[in-house]
C-alpha cells in the first residue's frame, strides 16, 4: 500500500481506488507484478495507466487493463 502513494495526484487517486476495489482479489503473482510496475517513475507509470504508453512487460497486460479500468 505504501508504494501506491505517489507524487502525481492523478496516479495516487487511480492507485488508491484500485487498491480499495481490487486488493483482496490480487493473487501472489499479481502483487509481485504490481510491485514491478510501482518501481517505475511516476510519469512513466502514469503514461501506462492513462493509455498513452504500451511500454510494459507482456505479463503485466491484464493488471494494466485492470488499472486502466479503475
């Protein structure tokens, strides 16, 4: 949860909503993959979540889709 606190308000809001709605549904692997995404710089992660970038690992595709839907 702590890594979901970001410098960009928009990203912070999306991640907060995502965690509120999806945290209980995340499997161990998805938690690991989310951690990998959260290692990205705020602007890079925001571009992915906002749909402006497809620069993420193919294994993250479903998780990114869920983040974009949040």
